[in-house]
């Protein structure tokens, strides 16, 4: 079939573009429903999280330490309450047990506290002697059992008190760790913001309502160990957004967000000098429908606000380490804090995407 003159001219122009620029023209793939990024975070050679390697490491250590101490504190308080309930139960049982022992002691006095020899000497007959000896033996067995039972309960009572005191000391240690980790994170941010001339102001809202969290504010919880702790995970799952890998927990968070309506472009694994991306524990969620563009505005910024708050609302269930969005970082210890990237561009300032770091 011969091309019409207009189509022939267009084909000539396209062929020239391919020859001079190396531009590859491919048809859109049906398998790629999400638009490709316009300029992915980290493409400019920075660490992809907007801060220095030292700052990122400080924030990672501080946030992880804070969250682990907070969860240990909650576990300890739960154990303490269980011990308190057990102690109340023991205390309730002690009264009747003591009363039962008192009754046995009084009964032994009523029978004259006779030993077997005395019973033999004072008995009127063989039958009465055997009856008295049997009665004494029965009382002695009951008294011995009652004494042991009471003693065991008092031992349990003391053990419960000691265990409660130990839990209280452990809770104080965890509170101390949390305070130190909070200070570590905030001091690191303060130093970084001072160096860049940025404000260090906190903002509990992050620019949006904390209840504005998507179609569902409650994500399904990530799997935990039998003791309630999150398991240690490696970069062992194929990353559906790249040719790299991510952790099972990161994949779970991404799927939960998608299930709850956050379906715009996502990029997770990336080779870089620091941060969570090369460990498979971070994803960047584009705010705009067309990928990572300029500063998000209008509905794109609303989408970013909702997504950031979605991860914050579900931080404990999903295992979130921290969230970065629109020149702010959300830390489990401190809430929203000012956080501007060294590059001053939409990617390093996180004004075109929500960054999610996972434990």
C-alpha cells in the first residue's frame, strides 16, 4: 500500500528523529497501567531521601529504636496488668485458705492433739483407739495439705509482686530509650535544617487533616512473630515496580495502599548510597497521575496528603519507620517536622511524591 503524501512526510520526519536522537518509539504496553515517572527521585545522584547519608542513618536508627522501645513498653504494661490480675486472684484465695487452716487447727485442739501412743493408753477399747488414731491422721493430713497450699499461694504472691516490680523497672528503661531516641532524631533534623537555612518548626497536621486517609483508614496488619514483634526481613521479594527486590513487609504496605485506592505510580527498589531504597524497605508514591513531576498542587497535593496520613494512621499495623512529604518528615517520636532536601528540587523536597520507609 502506498502512503499518502502527508503520511509519507510524517514518516520521514519520525525516521529523522530516530536517526539523530536515538529515540525509541514503542507502543504502550497493556501490562503497564501506571504512567512512567517523569523524573524519578534519586535520578540526580542524591540519596533519594533528601538528606545526607549521616542524617538518614540517624533518622533510621532513632525511629527504629523509638518504635521498638514503645512496643516493648506496651508489652511490658500488658504483662504487668496480667500479673496484677493474678495477684488479685491470689489475694482473694488467701483468706479462705487461711480460714480453712484455722478450722483444722481448732479441730485438732478439740480432739486433744493426741498422738498415737496417748490414744492407745487412754482408749477404752481397741475400736475407740483405732477411731481416734484415724481421726488424728486425717486431721494431720488435712492440716499438712492446707499448710502447703497456703505456703504455695504466699510464694506465688511474692513472686507476682517481684515480677510486677521488674516490669515497672523495664518500663522506665523503655521510656528512657524513647526519650533518647526522640532527642537523637530531633537534634539530627535541627542540625540539618540549620545547615540548609530551613525552619525547624513542627507541624502535627502535615498540611492536611489526620483523618483524611483514603477509602479505608485501617489497613490489614503485617504478619508478626508469636511474641508480637515484627520479624526481621531481608530484600527477598521481587519488586513489582523495578527489577530489584523489596521486603515482604514493604510489599504488604504497598498492596494495602493500592487496595485502599492509592493506585498512582510507585517506585521502590533503587541503588543509592544510603537510606532504605537499596534495602528494599522504601517506596516513593507519585502524587500526580502522570508520575514524578513538579510540585504537587490541587488534587495531586490532596492525594499526597491522604496517602501520607494513611501510612501514619496505619504506622503500627504496617511497620512504618517514617514518612516524608512536602518538605516535612513524620517521625513516630515527634510527629511532623520540617525536612527540606539539599537539592531544593521537587524530588529531594518530596513535593512530588510521598516517601515511605519501612522497618
